[in-house]
DNA sequence: CTCGTCACG
DNA sequence: ACGTACGTGACGAGT
């Protein structure tokens, strides 16, 4: 006999929270009939969690019956002035009730009473009958019901997090017992329910008074003994209000409900009706869960997967031939696969799944052979992660030629999840859970002790990789992305894995020396700034800095942020002339940034091998670029001299070796010249002009490059950049500090001189409107649903994106091809040189001394011939004994 | 965990 | 009359 457990839910308040938890998806959650369904969906999700955690025998969801209650009769203003419940939520309420009914859960409302009173009454009934009770609500009022038998769970930040109010927790939060909480409210009133208490008494004072006197009644019995004070006067003056507030705050625990506790016992689920309901609402996820559970068998557990647990004895039996295809998944806990602890693995072969926690089994000859033999093809999820992790076990993987993560990223990169479960769900496969569900997150992230739970998860992963492969490949084909997948992304993943594993050597001694130098400079600047400000403050706090500059020193406010004064470079630059403190703050900021992010930051991530091993995120950006984390090697300073010093710490692995750098010249503008077919711009590139000077000549109507002044070139350069970003007169004027009118003139002249660029921009927007996405030269897609938005700002943003994405994305395609060809060349020539870093349009190499001459010849050649465009691709090289000197 | 800020292409 | 440049990641402060 199960324990008697009662779950009481405040239906209105939880529905309200559910509605706002998915408010941003309001318009995407719609039934075929046009009904909003976000609150229904989120309510069900939350209910599932509760049913699982609480595992109740009895459940009741209470609703408010209407506006008029005994409280409004007592006090007309009760809950007055509240914002109306949105229509989009109201329309969902009956359906939530319908769903609960299908789920075998009782709902109840009672005329003249609030849901709170129904819950209070049932909680009392439950305590009497020996139930353990859990109350769920979004409203703190109900916490007065907490007792040793009754816990009140209050939703916080959305609906996923609950704060459990036990009497102990209540004491911690409010300093009083649950019953005393009513008295506290009597004194302080309740703003959200719109009734006052005693004027001038807030939560702190109320709590202290009740802790001293125990109750409102007792307080007023002893009010004469209180020494004369403003507070005493107010207490006496508002006595009636306090007693009224107490009545309003008290939940009726004996309301005339017509149900008994046995009436709220959980009933069997009506699967047929529930299925119809989910279909009506278009809840694919819940439908799939119904199907997976075999609908009607009672339990809603995720499908059981058959698997064999491998150990030292049976591991030898696993055999594969060249005809076999294998699914393989290697699990680690945490994102950083260079260091993350191993959890286990799963391997699917000939319809059998093998699992184990013991990753050393992978090093057994027969398994190792399967993973290393090029001819035995492996399907994985996250090729790069798998390859790097296997390498830690001494396994040199080959034949990994399908990656579910990469495929799903190419098909649609709107969702940038890296979770196998989440991605499977996108394709309607709910047989695999998310890592979040199995491992948790943050502090409570852990591997389940239960073997079956873990092995089921790992087994369901290889299953999903196999099951969804045909569908994903079909989609790639439909998108004309098979070549992008097979000849660019998969090979790029392999190249990146090698770059990451190799890492780049960073000299801690150089950084430590810089740290000392910067610390001295920072101290000097700090002292100067404090003396001018007349006080010490935290220079790193924009809030405190804003206070000093704009209130204490009275400098003019140029720009505000959501939270206060803006103190950005843009603002401070304009204030430089007003006070010498401003320039010093700018200097401080610049050095502090370098010190914290680069000097300290890099020192923290140098591994015992003296190198940093970044991770390139290949499935993150909207455009197809890579990003780099832990550490980010794509934003090492280069623009200021102090910042550049950081690059001196990046050195070749051999003391007399070289860092070799090669970057594309104007790759994005060349792509633009190519895709637009603009004759004038193509001509400029073909002739080998400096493109910015050429543009200056054109837009300023000059006859010869000699007439171009540095200022003109700077302006022209900004226009060129602006074009790539989807220009506006405003943006350009702000960037150059010129008038909007002047900026517009530049733009007009530009389009006059490069007419096909303008055609391209129009065409890019039109195409995105027609197809719903923008595309690169290699068919990489970016979906742009906002291109049809009603709001000008939202739509305009999508339009600029439609212009920029094919340019930025095609440039990303090009350098990926160059990297693949480059790695191939290094291998073919058996060079020891390593490719170590990619920064969007440049590649960095770690070169042994005797290979420098070869590298100088081949790297630019390979980069320049990566693709054939209508304009030449040019790459410039530099080298030196560290990254700083490789310019 | 979000914001402001600033490093890069 | 609107309100804007494109793509990223890391830090310290402050809630």
C-alpha cells in the first residue's frame, strides 16, 4: 500500500505562470484551430514533473470561481486595480480543465471562494486523515499553510524552479511561523491583493513586531506598554485596517466544499480522449510519449531499450567487419571534452547495443580496431568531440563519416542546441531523454548511480543516431547540402579536432611579466583617478563610475542605458575634453580589460603540457563561422600596442621555430564582388587596386588614386563595411561622426558607381522573402522568419541579415575549404608544421625552423586557390618567433 | 543570471 | 515618424 500523498495545485496561479513562462513562444504555440496553447503545454510539462517528484495518490487542481468572493464582500477594493488577465490566457483555461479530466485528475471551484480556500480546506482534511501534502502555487499567500505534514512549493523564475516552504524555511525567509505570517500580513497589508495594513509598516518591521508579540491581537492588548513613538501612533490609528487585513489574509480552512478527500483520488487516464485532445492541440511531444508508453499500459516511462553490458569477459565477443556500420557514443560529464571525466559509452552493431561505464574497454584490441579502421564506418553525434575524447584514450579514430549534430546544424541552425535528446525531439523522436533530464545541471549535475537509468540513456542515444540518419540525409539532399556536409563540414571537424588536440604553446613567464607591468600601470591610474574624484570607488563598476562622473563631477549625460548612465568608450571619448579624469579612466579600462581577460584569463587555461587547447564550436553561429571558447583564441588583442603584447606569449613548440600567419585580403568584399557580379568592383579587384582607395576615388569623383586623402580612404572603408552589414545612413553617420545627410550622399554615390551591388542587396531581400531563408555559395542556409514581420525594426533587421549572411557565410565556407586542403597538403608532404588557430579570415601555423621556406610557398597558394571566384582571392603572410612578430 | 563593457573578424 | 550597422566570447558587478 502506497503512502497517502496529496497534491494540491492552485490552477489559476500555475496557469498564469505557465502562460508567461512560454510567453515569447505565444504565437508559435497554436492549435490548427488558431487557439493559443502555450499555457496548456507548459502546464502539462509542469504537471508531469510534479507527478513524478511527488508521486501522489490523490490530486486536486483548484480554480477561482469568479470575481465575487466573501473577501470582496468584506472589502470592496480587494484585488482591485489588477491588470486584466490576457485574453490569450483566458481562452486556454477551459482546455486545461479538459486535459486534467482526461488525465484522471479532479478539478474544483467553489462559488464565493478563492482557490486558496479550497486548498486550505483540503490541506486541513489531508492532515486529519494522515496524508503528506504538497501544495503548488505561484502565490506566497499560501505559505501560511505550511506545516510538518504540508509543504508549500512556490514557483519562481518561470515554472521549472520551485521554492519549498516548510515551517523551517518560512522561519528563515520571514522570521515567523506560517500562522504568524498571517499576522505579519495584517500589519503590512498586501499590495498585489490591494489592501492596506498599518501605514509605514513593511515586511521587516511587521516581522519584528510579530516575533515580539506573537499575534496582532496580543500586540494590541499590550499596545499601552509600548513607548511613545511615531510607529505606536500609526499602529493605534490603523488598528481597524490591521484587523480587516488579518481577516482578508486568512485562508478559510473550513470552506463548504462538497468534495471529500476520497473524491480526489487519482483516476485512470482516458488515453483515447487524451490522444484526441493532444491531436486537437497539435502536441507532438505528448503524442509521441503516449505512443512510446504503449498508451493504456499505465506507465508513461520512456521506451525500454535492449542492451548488453560489456565487461572484461564478454568484451572480446564484439566483432565487426568492413561491411558493418557502427553507431558509437562516448559520454563525458561537462562541455570541455579535453578534460571532462568519462561517463561511459554505447556502441550499436548489427542491431545489438553494447554499453559500459568502463571506457577502458574501448582500448581492447577488437573494439579499438572497430574505431580505428577507416573501412568500418561509424555514425556519431559530434564527431569532433568524439575524436578528441577517444584520442585521450589512445584511440586514433578513422571512418567517422556521419555526424548527427553537424547534419542537424546544416539543416536548420535556428536551434543551436548541442544536446542529442533535444535534437531528436525536433525530429519527432522522443525515445531519448535530454542530458539535462538525466544528468541535471549546475551544482546538482551528476551521473545516475542506477546502471539501468544510465545505460538506457546511452543506448537510446546510439539508437536515435541510427534511426534519424535517413531522415537527416534526406533533408540534406533536399537542401542541396550533401556536398556541404560530406566535403566541407565533416572534413572540417576532423581538421579542427587535430588543431584542438595539438593546441598552441603559451609562455606563462611572458604573461606573468606583463601582469606585473600592467599591475603597476593600473595602480598609478587608479591613484590619479581617485584623487581627482575625491574618493575611492570601484572603477570596474559602471554604476559607481556613472555616479562619480555624472552626479559628483557633473559631466553632461550623453547616453543612458536601461539601468543608468552609459560609460562606454563612445561616451567617454566625447567627454575627454571636459576633464582629464576621463582619459585616465579610458586608459584604466583598456589595461584592466587586458589584464583580466587576457593575462589572468589565459594563465588560468594553460594546461600541464604548456599549451592552451581551445574548442572551436562548429555548430553555433547563424552564419557558418566558427567560434572559439575556453579560451577564445579568435579575439586576442591586435588593435592597441598594450593589447598586442599578449601575442608575444604565443610561441612555436620548438624554440627556434616560427609562428606563421596568413590572412585573406578583403575576403568579404571579394565575395560581394563575386555574388553581385558588379563589373566596377570586380574590375578593381582584378586590377589589384587598394579597394578602399578605389572606392574613395569613385564616390568622391576623383580622377587618380593620388588625390585620395587618408580621410577619404577612411570614409570609403567605412562605406564598404557598411555595405556588407546592410547599410543605413544613420549607422554610417554614427560610425563616421558625420551628418546623416552626408552619409546618405556617400551611399548614393556608392550605388551610382557600383550599381550591381544595389541590385544584389534588393535581390537578397526578395529571395529571402520568397524562400524564407538566405543561402551561401555552398548552400549553407540561414532561415529568416522575421523577414515577414509587421514591426519595422524586426523586419529591417532580418533584411540586413539577408544581405550580410550570404557574404559572411560564403567567406566562412571558403576558409573551411582552405583548411581542409591545407591539412591534406601538410599530411601529403609529411610536414611537422601544425595548423593551430583559425580567426575567420586567417590561419596560424606552428612551423619548425627548417619548414619555413616550404610553408611560405604553400600556405598562400592553398588559401588563394580554395575556390574559384570571378575575382582573385589574395592571402598575405607574415612570420616570426611569436604571434606578435608574425605580421 | 543578466547587464554593461570591450576584445576580435 | 520610425530607430538601425553583421558575427562572436569573457569579464566583473550587481541582482
